[in-house]
C-alpha cells in the first residue's frame, strides 16, 4: 500500500474514532441529564385518557418537582388541588373553575402559587378548582370542563388560553401525543379522533429515548440536512393557514355559544382569559392582535367577558415583564414565576370585581382594600 493510502486510512480511522468518542461522551451526558430530570419528577403526573389524550394522574404528590417547596399535588378527581370538592358549593362560598393550559396548571410553581389558587388569597369566599393541563388547546380544555368540571356546581368558569392554543386546535397530535379534535358536523360541535389512539403514548416514550442519538454530531448533521429538504417541499401556504384559522374561528364560536347557554341555563358565568407569552411581549404582537379583535367581536355579541391580560402586561416596563417569567434553564421555563402568577391573579380579580357581568356576584366586596395592597406589591 502506498504512503498516501496509509495516511488516508489513518486519517479516516482517526476521524471515526473522534466522532465515536464525542458521541459516546454526549450520550453519557444526555443519560445523566435525563436521570436528573427523572429524579426531580419522582413519577409521572399525567396518564393516558381516551377522551382527552392525557390528564393528570389522580392522587399524585410530587414533592419539590419545581425545586424546594415546588410541590405538585393532584386530588382524586384529577384536578391540581390539595383536596377533593363536593358536588355542591358550601354556603357562603363562590366556586371558580379555572380551565386552560400549562399557564393555568402553573408549570414551574407550587400548587399554592398558581394564579388560580391565588384568587382565594384575594377573596376568601372564592373556592378555586384548577383544571389546567400542560399542552392543552382550547378544545381539550373545553372538553375536560364539559366532562368533569360540570360535575361540580360553580358560579364562575375562567377559560384561559395563550395564542398557541388556537393552533393546537388544528391538529390531532401535540408534541407526539394524539389528542381529540373538535369539528362542526351539521352545524353542531362534534369530537373526532376518539377514542384517542393509545399507541402514541408508547411511541412518544420511544421517541424521547431515541432522541439520545441526536447527541451524536454526525446524526445531527444528517437530521438538519433532511429537515431542510423536507421543509422546502412541504412549505405551508398563506391560503392554507388562513383556511385553518377560519375553521378554528368557527369552532370557537360554537364553544362560546355553548358557554353562553350554560350561563343562561345554569347561571354559570363564563369569562375568557387571554394570557401572554414572554415571546409575544418582547415581539410585535401582530398575530395575537388579530385573535384579540376576533375574540372581542364574539364576546361582545354573546355578552361574555374577555379579560385581555396581555394588554395589562404591555403597560409594564420590559424589565418588570421579564422578571415575571421563569428563566431558561430552570423548571418550567417561560411560564409565570410566583410573581407573575400573583400579578395575573390580582389582574383577573380586579377585572372580576369591576366587570358588569361579574361584579354583582362579588358584591358587597370586603376585599377591595386587600386587593389594592397585593396589586401594588407585585
């Protein structure tokens, strides 16, 4: 063999060895990081559900999931509360059901620091029920409320959402997990993709573990190349996005109409709560403004309060806004921290006691002075 050939073979062998060693080291670090996450979580807090895709695992308690004092407790009814609820509200209490996504669940904070639970600190008459769930769109939040929330008598229903929740309604899968989809059939809401395929729960577990391979730089290179090629051949058109958004608005109208009927038939006052992500607050907010305009028109027509908390955040200095979100690298990044949840709770409560549709049930209000003290402290 020639000298040049020997050198070439040696170079290739050295390259392969280096790639293998780097990949092995990356894999070890990945396993170590994953073990840390698993030790922190203790055990899963969610489980498969044929109607909703996934729900909280009843009777779950994970101490310090979000750091010291950041415990998650799920009651036997599957709600993020420390105790179970009787079907009937106790005399002198006003029950509030909070539906929504991870911002309602309170990703990153303890049970007693979620904005839903903090409503009780602002007004002891309020009894909050937390039906928030990570990854839910408005469709799943609504379906869970209809199935389990309506089993409890209550006076208020706060339906929370972020902008991403509209787009979660447009797909049968979220983050690899199958979910139900709301459609309109013969002018009425219909649920499709149910029972939700159970296999996605196991496939997603497998995908998470196969992602260890992505730590190998050669695999990462090939993946990026493949994704670029695929993106160039499957580019979404403006017309397609507009069509999906139009369909989503039609479904939302039916949901809001049903909430209005529940108000008329069962005296349950619905309230829509639009919360901001940090990305939206630091950007232009053009996309969210389009949805605000749609929601405002629909809520005005139906007489449903819309609490646009995003506008309250936009009035704050940028440094104060950033200080209300959990930083990258911490548990629950880009969700509200304790201060952010306190600000949201105070803002929602202030709107509740001042909006014509909700103020009467909260008066005579003996908590206004306390609200003022708390609002000034956040």
